């Protein structure tokens, strides 16, 4: 009977195509909007992932990576004295302004790495070596958005706080939330690039000794120093949570997805309902011949879920192709479609189709099969 | 029955001998009314009727006299208001909706006046529907449907959709669908209305063969005078009551 149900549906080309096109569009919007949101959220944590240290230490009230709450230099020594620590180094991380040769200013994300170990350095260099940072005035440019600083070209120069910076290498770097170019240099040079402040150290990077977990070390640091200490993952979620709580992004995307759900219900509900109405006599005849209520409901649900499955394939495939063609999330348009997003989108579309098919068949279920004998 | 053991293994009670050799179907004081209050319309007014083994009963009467309502009530697709309806020893009027659905699936074959063929299915698929409802595998059901369609002269139309066929051909598909599961009780609403004389007689011959089999019965509502000779008895209905029943056998003997 399920096979017949599908033949009944697919034989009605116009309604079938209306359903598939409508639900594919719904699926496309779900995945595309969801991936855009996930992409934006993922970009918040890109600077954290770029540094990649297992434990981050900061002011206890830190809310986001975008905040600057400098610590006294003595805190570095305090952290180093915590049991279970392998190493701890300073990190300068702040948005600063660069003055270009044409007189324009551009914000950049300045990474000041430990003078000796260069811990937090970019993992993959495209041009040059990280050790080139030991040369005077040297900086390494992140590849993403580097065109804002005259392009990723070794030898280019610009000014930061009236001090010369010379590009000695180009690193592979992901785009962050606000799209600022990354500039890497040593810790001391980073401080010299910024106006003097009483406290300059905003993060301490640390690693646990062998046999100690990052979670355990972060907990020990918090207890021993009263500072904030986070694992890499905690640090990412701290920043993401802050953005979710303090920006309109989640509400805007939630409204878009809710509208998408409503449109999906309307398209699927109305079309399946019209299909059931059109076939009411035939379905009543099936009922008269002894088809049970459950079988009729299953036939309708089979039709709905099959259309949903096909539409999800088309819609999500189109959304992923769109994401790929627009730079795969590394370009200006953010796009990140983790399996959880695909699973939620699929589940939502199936719920739409399931509810719509039950809505469509309810009239037939209530119908007395005697109508088949009426002229 | 060729497929009896397979289809009806869990519905044996419908096919167990009823212990009666005479009436297979009996109606006593059956009434049916629609609406309430002043809008109430009584369509059946205490109908008494018996249909016997191996009998074809034709139900005739003017439009609006309640023929189709009576047919619907006997077949269990419409609830009666009052009265007793017994079909093969089962009290249809006491059955729940799901019991009626099971009963119809196991016992009754339907031929509708308006065919009710699904336009997006082929002739063979339409004819195979009762077997698919009984969960027979798709390929076997279609094979059987093609055999039945061939019996009705449609062997070269099995893969056509109803909209590609004439009214007469569509009616023959509907008849094939009614007969395919070899039901014990066949209810037909104007089965020859869309057929020319030759096709009409062909269909009636087939129904006649089915109705003649032991422990089977056929109830046909018709306005078609051409087929009256195929009925064993003819029940005349006026204003919701059976007013006369002619016995064709006796008429034939007398003549």
C-alpha cells in the first residue's frame, strides 16, 4: 500500500513538484541560515584556536576574548608556581590601529608572543619562518583580510602607534568574527606598539605536566590564584556564550528559522491537504474496501516523509554548494554546517512533513466510507 | 478458495460455516435517517430482506428511494440507525469501525457506480488494490490482476491509466477489482451503467458465475432494465421500503 501511496503522489506531477520545490527551498533556507549562524559563532573563537594553548589564564571576570582586562606582570610568576604546570608564558592580544602609507587607519588583531618560545605562533606559514620575528620591527601577517594592509607581501611596511612594522612572513590564518587582519609579533614589541598602560599582560598561556589534564590544571590555577583559568574549549564557549547573550544574532536567526518553519508548514500542509482532498473519493474507496485507519495514516505519512527526504537532499545539497561556491566559509560569507546542524535541519523538515501529512489525512480518517456510493 | 488460506488466515471466523444453509444475509427492521430535528430525513423505513446462498439479488426502484443507502448499510460502509443486519452469521450493526473495516476487507467486494479508480495508477494496479490491502506481495498481486483483466478482455490495457481508457473499460477494471479477492459477498452499484449491451452482458455473466458459487451472494443496485434477467430475485424499493420481491426462477418456470 505504501508503494501505491507513493505512486499516487508522484503520479500527480504538479502537486509533487510544488511540494518538492517548496520543501527544498525550506530546507535550503534552514541549512543556509543555520550554517551562517554557526559560521559566525565559529569565527568568534578563531583567535583562540589560532593560539591553541591548552589552558588560558585571565582576569576572573573576563567575559569574552574581545575584552581586554590586563593583569599585573606578577601574576605570571604566581601562575608558574602552581603545581602541575609544565610552562606558562605571556600573551598580548588586543585590537590596535595600523596607519597605512596612504594615511588611512585599519584595525588589526595584534598577537604578542612570548619573546623566547614564540608559543601561540601560527601553526602554518605560507611565506617565511616564525623565527624571522626575532629580526627588528618584524611582524608576520595573517593571510586572511591581509589585502586591507596592502596585501600579503614580505617587505611591506606600515606603522603601529608611530612605530615601523615590517612584514617578514605570511601565515595561514582564519577570518575572525569582525574580519580584522592578524598581525603576529613578539610580546615586548607588541607592548612597544601600543600606548603605555600600567598593566599590559592580558592573557597567560599554560600547559599541564604529563599526567595532569587541562581541566585539572585550570581548576588548580583558579583555586590557587583567584584568576580566571579556562581550557581551550571553555575559552571558546565563554566567548560564544557572551556573543549569544549580548547580540541580536540568535534572535534574528531564530526569527528567520521560525519563519522558515511556518512557511514549510504552510507549503507542505496546504499542498498535502489539497492532494488528500483531490483524492478523497479514492481514499474513501480504499477505506470502503477495508483499508484501516492506521494504514491510511501511514500512507499519508509515507508520502510526506518521502517528499521531505527528497527535498532535504536537494535543499541541503544546494545550500552546501552555495557555501562551497562562496568560499566554503573562509570568504567574507560565513558558512559552517556541522553534522548537528544537518541533523536538526533534517529532523525539523521531517517534523514539518509528518505533521502536515497527518493534517492532510485527518479529513479522510473522519470520513464515513459510505460517501463512495453517493453520486 | 485459491488465495483463501493466505489472505484470511487470521480472519477464519468470517469463513467458518455459519451453521445455516439458507439465508446468508438478513436484514430486520433496518432504518436509517440523516440529520436531526426538522431537518431529519428518514431514508430507510424498517427494511426486511434476506439474500440466500448462490443468489443474485437486484435492487430496483426510483431515484432517491434508498437503494444506495440500503446497499451501504448492508456492506457496512454506513451505520444503520436501528434494526439488525446479519451477514454470514456476523452482526454488522454491532461491529465497531475497525471491526467493520476488517469485515469488509475479508468478506465484501465492491463495484462502485463512479468506478473510483485512482487516476495515477495503472489498470493492473487499480485492480490489484484489494489484494494489496490484504498484504499480498506487489508482484503477485499484479500478476493476479492481469489475469482478471484478461478475463474481462483488457489484457492489452493492463498498463494504461484509467484516463486513457473508455468508460466501459474503466467499469471493467472496477469489476475486476471487485472480483479479484474472490469475495463472498459482492455489492455493486449500477455496474453496467457505463457499458454498452455487449460489455454489460459480459460483466453480468461474470457476476452471475461468481454469485452462483456456493456460500456466495451478489447484491446489485440498478436502473438498467437490460440486466434484470440476470437476477435470481428482484427487490422493488419505494420510499425506503421493500414493497415487492419478484422471483425470476418462478417467473421463468411459469413462462
